[in-house]
């Protein structure tokens, strides 16, 4: 891998997009390496992922403008699909992915963060969909996910005006869950990931699937999806151990992490 690094800390995997000379912009190679990195994650030993960018200035400054500049209509569509396929893989990845946004998250950078389950950022982060200023539409899911996350009116404003927003505004409109200093960001992301990894992994995965799948259908269908995934948990040792610990009324045991299954 030239542009992606992967580190494992306990049950947490940290994926870093590492192309600092182009502010971690996403060219085809970065997208391919990202896909290969996600495919290689060992789901037996990994329960949560953190996605971040190398350096102190940029998370991801967008899709690579140099690469896009000469594309034909068909090539443009294919490039959009390439990004969309990777981002959809992230969105539907069985375990949670936390985006730790350490600077610019523009265009494809904002879009990749929105394919993650949770977004937290540093106070120097800048978000935006500048595509219409370049003569294109957001092409890696921005026209779809931004409206779902912050509402149609705010998404349309951001996309039509191509105006960037700072971390505090991203927090105010619900695009990110929390803002940290740059030094605090990665430790906070790892701490959150470790907290998630300490919970029953099958239950966490089922929660992700229930929320993701349920958001795509009406409430009547959504609650059936929930019921099925809720029911599945009762076949796990985690459910028996977790509830057993509670019923023993032993405070120490109640809080103790049970030897969770990960399949
Ligand atoms: N693609 C390719 N290269 C990029 C890039 C991008 N998206 N963003 C930055 N770079 C490169 C610059 O060309 C520059 O390279 P050189 O040193 O070789 O000239 C290097 O990164 C550093 O960038 P700057 O000198 O511009 O740094 P700056 O601090 O002055 O500005 C910035 C930072 C405001 C982020 C500016 O680089 C910028 O505006 N970048 C483009 C952001 C953008 O428009 N992103 C959306 C792309 S379109 C998209 O993503 C479509 C989609 O939905 C799929």
C-alpha cells in the first residue's frame, strides 16, 4: 500500500489515508487501496474502525481534481461509481467506522466522512461540497447523504453555494457529533472505538444493520427489521452472560466485560 496505513490497537483498527502532498485527495489508487484495506480487516479480531487522514492540515481534500480534469462523460460516471462503491462498502461494513476528521473535509472528503457511522472533528476542520464551483455535482454520495444527515434545506444551501463551513458550524447543524483540539482528536476517537469494542459485538453489528436498513424503508417495515435483529441476539452467549451478570446483582460482575463472541 502506498497511500493507506493500517494499525491495530486491541480490538480497534485505525485506517489512515496518507497522501499528504495532495492533502490526502482521493485518486483511483487511493480508492482501490481503501477498498483493499477494508476487505482485509479481520472481523474476528476487530470490532470498530477509526478512519483519519495523515498530517495536521487535512482529513481528505476531495476527489483528485487533476485526475478528474480530463474525464469524458462515461469516465466521469465510472469514477463516480468507483468512489460510491468504496463509500457504500464503508457505510455497510459490518462493524462501526468512526471518522476522525483532522482538517479539510471537502468534496469527496466530506462525502467519505458521511459514509462513516460517526463523525468527530478537530477545531481546524473545514467542511464543504465545493463541486459546483468546479463545474460538477458532488459525485461520491454528497447529494444523497448530506440531505439525510443535516436536512434537505441545509444540504441544498451548502451544495448550491459551495460555501465551506468550520467545525463549530458543522457541530451546530449535526454534521459532526463533537469537536476536539487536534491533539485530542485521535485519542478521543480511539477511546470511543474502544468503548464500542467493549460492548457485545454481535449486538453492536445488529444495531448498525438495524439503523442502516431501517432508514431505507417505512416504519412498519423498519420495526420488523429491528425485531428480527433483536431476536437474533437471543441466540448469543453475550446475551446470556450479559443478562446473567445483571441478574446476579453483583455490581462488579455487572460491569465486567463478558467474553463476547465476535461472529
Ligand atoms: N485534488 C488534487 N490535488 C489537490 C486537491 C484535490 N482535491 N486538494 C489539494 N490538492 C493539492 C494541491 O494541488 C497542492 O498540490 P501542489 O503542492 O503539487 O501544488 C497540494 O494539494 C496542497 O494544496 P494547496 O497548495 O492548494 O493548499 P492550501 O492550503 O493553499 O489550500 C485547500 C488547501 C483549500 C484544501 C485547497 O487545496 C483546495 O481548495 N483543494 C481542493 C478542494 C476541493 O475542491 N475538493 C473537492 C474536489 S471535487 C470532488 O471531491 C468531487 C466528488 O464529489 C467526487
